[in-house]
């Protein structure tokens, strides 16, 4: 799957049934040697789309359960703040 195919998909936590963000508004942690994505870094936002200072959610690639046509489903116990 190409990065362009992932862009614009909503990221949803299956356990909390929460929308965490949209890929394209997130950062990717990429292994420079293999080119594989290690994790999604999702900025925390509050009202009106403003970023909160320093809060973000790191979702390891292994916690991605399904990539559909409109969304990416993740299953992660506790969010890891960076």
C-alpha cells in the first residue's frame, strides 16, 4: 500500500470508539533503513483544531488492526504520550 492511499483516512480506536485524527494531520515514524512505518504520531487537539502543547499519541504499527477504504482501526490499551 502506498502512502498516498493512506492519506485522508480517519484513525479510530476500536476499544474506546473514538476518532483520534486523520492520517495526513499525523506524523509517521519511519525506519530509515527499511522504509517501513514504525508508528503513527497523532497530535492531540482541543476545541477549534488548536494543538495542545506537547501532547501526542504514539501508535505502534503493530497496533493497527485493519485499514479500510475510509478509516484505520487501531487497538491500543493505553496511549503513550510523547
